[in-house]
């Protein structure tokens, strides 16, 4: 019984291998057919290629628009940050001046 099952499994394996080989042959034939169609009608192949190129260019254009809008948003955020840095710098300078005067006053009071 076990030998019979092993024999059946081996038969199935060889059948699957043969099917795989046939699928590869069919793929090769389909590729040859596609190439022959391009040879017989090169304009059709060129048109398809041009359409693919056109759609690729449209996709690139869309991506560039997205990148440009992101850069604009980033640029505006950077400008806001620069203004904040400027005003914070001024505020820190004023605070340091006030601390200096407070320190001088405290020292003067204790003397």
C-alpha cells in the first residue's frame, strides 16, 4: 500500500514537472508571437510605447507637483521658524539685560 502511494506521488511529481515544462514552452511561444506582431506591425508597438512614455511623463509631472507643494509648505515653515528665532533672540537679550540690572540692583541693596 505504501509503495503504491509512493509510486502515485512519483507519477504526480513527474506529471507536474512535465506541466511546468509545457507552461514554459507556452510562455516562450507567447513571447515569440508578441515579437512577431511587433515585426509585422511596428507602428502599433511604437504607439504603445509612446502611450507608455506619455503616461510615465504624466506620472512624473504629478510627482513633481506634489514635491513642489511640499517644498512650498516646508519653505513657509522655515520662514516662520526664522522669524521666531529672531524674536526669541531679541527676547532673550532683553531678559539678559533685565537680569543684569536686577543683579546690579540686588548687589547694590546688599552693599
